[in-house]
C-alpha cells in the first residue's frame, strides 16, 4: 500500500513540475490558458444555472397535467404569470443575487428528494402549499411587491446586489414603474384596483397579512387570473372580527359599483300569467343588503322557493311586507303583474248526495279584493280547512258573505250545487 501511495505522489509531483516548467517558459500563453479555463468554467456554471432554473427543467419533477400536487408546471402554464414571462425562480427566490443563489441551493435538496425519497414524501411536501402560512415562506410578500409596487421595487434595488453582471432571471430586469406600466399593472400600494372591489392592499399588509393569505396558489390554481374568493374574505373577517370591520352582508362596503353587486335583471318568482319580478335596485335605496341577506335569503339565486303559504307566515318577503315595515302583501296586484294569482281552474268541492260545488277565483276576484277572503276567512294553503254546511249556516267560510245580505244565501242550494250535466239541482 505504501508503494502505491509513493508512486501516486511521484506522478503528481512530476505533473506539477511539468506545469511549472511550461508556465516558466510560456508565461503569456499560460495566462491566456488560465483565463480561457476560468471563463469556460464560469460560462458553463451560468448555463447550468439557467438550464436548471427554467420551467421546462422543473417540469421533470412536476409532470402532471392537472391542478394539485405534481401539476405545478401545468397550472403555471395556464396562468397570467406565464403569459408575462414570469418563471419559477422569479417567485420562488427572493429578489437579489443572494436570494437567487439560496433558492438554487434549496433546489439541490429537491433534486436529492426526487431520486432518494418516496413519492408519498414528495406529495406530502407539495400538499403543504395549501397552507397559507407555509405558502408565505415559499413566496414572501417582498417577492410579489417587487413587481407589483414601486416602493418595494426601488427600495430592494437600492439595498441589494441584484446581479453579477449576468441576468439570471426576469426579476433582475424589473424596474418599476416602467415594468409595471408596460404590463398595464397598478401599484397595489398606492393605486385603486380597476375592478369592482377595493381590497385595500396596504391596510391589509400593515395588519400583518401575507399576499398568499388572500391569493393562495396565485400561479397554481389552474385559472388564468387568481381572484380572491369572497368566502376567503368572509372566513378571515369572521375569525378576526373587530367593530370597524364591515359585516359580510354589507356588500357596498367593499363593492364600489352597486350595479355590479346586484343582479342585472329582475328575479322572477312564479312563471305564468301572474309572475312577481323582484328588482334589487329599488330595494337597496335606503336599505342595507344585510336586511335580507343572509338571515332571510341566502346569496345564491334559485336556492329559495316562495310558497303560497309563506304569505301568512311572515317568512321571506313577507317579513317586511306586512303593512308595517312595507306595504302589505294582501294587495296582490302590487307585486303580481297581470291577473291576480288565483288558480286558473275552479276549485271543486265534492259533496256526498249532492252535486259538486265549483268555486271560481276569477269570478270572485272581479268583485272582491283578495284580502276579503284571505287570511281571516281562508288560509293561503289549499286543503287544510274542511268546510261543512253547518259552518256556512253559522256564517263561517263562504257563509260569511253568502248570508242573504252581501251575497245570495247559502240556504239556496241550487245556486252552487250543479250535477254532472250542468243542470242545477238540490
């Protein structure tokens, strides 16, 4: 073993001696060779950094074409960030050369895990990104604000070493406000959003929120633009409720354009000849959305059915339309357009031993208002009251009018009881 080591040592010494002699005899050529080797080494390493920073390289470990773990390349490719040329290391590395190199060194462990860790381990790590706290470690606020605000961009550029003379990623060339204006982006800290909702970005950031608390999976949700879900706002506001926070149902506190909050067209209840068209615009004049939502009506159209029996129960619309808070529902024609919402065909009462009785709403509605019968005499639900002739004789039900004074007497049987052939009989 000693002879082997001695032999290797001798060879190395000989090589060094030859190199030394070559440098001594050819100093200028030696310097040139050293410069070429150094430049080649630097060039190769930069190219390796570029290659391993590209989304296509990341795709090797994130190959799935679906939303969720392993589908990060696919979801990024569908997102607005991809269209703008913002790549993986632009977001998954803090601004500056040091931030970039730290991200690259962290990537070495990811390569190690790809080959030497189980798939279950990898999936467990990727699923952690659905936790806003963990996601904020992957993409901190300064990364987002570097491109989306002038203040952070200029401050970071002033305090950090951004490049080594070679552009390593798109972020290196981002100068605001020029970059922001070129892509027609607002400054999220100083300008209002162009949409309907004003999120007050600065106020939320000063309260300690992270961008991903609202914009979780901002580039990996599978959609082109990641817009905050309304339920996300509700969940956070309910958890950290303070007296200054608007109620979830106070839509106009956040939505600046009322016409965009409200359904454009009226909501129509009941099809046919006597529909009710509910218009939000007329109801929000002087009223808060929270009067109806969420206690009376949910926020989703079509989930509530207004039944005939709800009129007298004080439910839904009739919680207000009771003659005290708003006009009474008893004047049917106020809401029901067209003819009164009466059954189109007569109600037939079958009586054993006598001809049936046909009650026509159409005929009676021409002479009387709906509240002449409803609700004091008849409830709004068909079939829940059983009428007997004795009741009529005592002035109940139909007998309250058919007493010989207001209308013909209920004792005149032939007026109502009709046989199958249409002939009146007792």
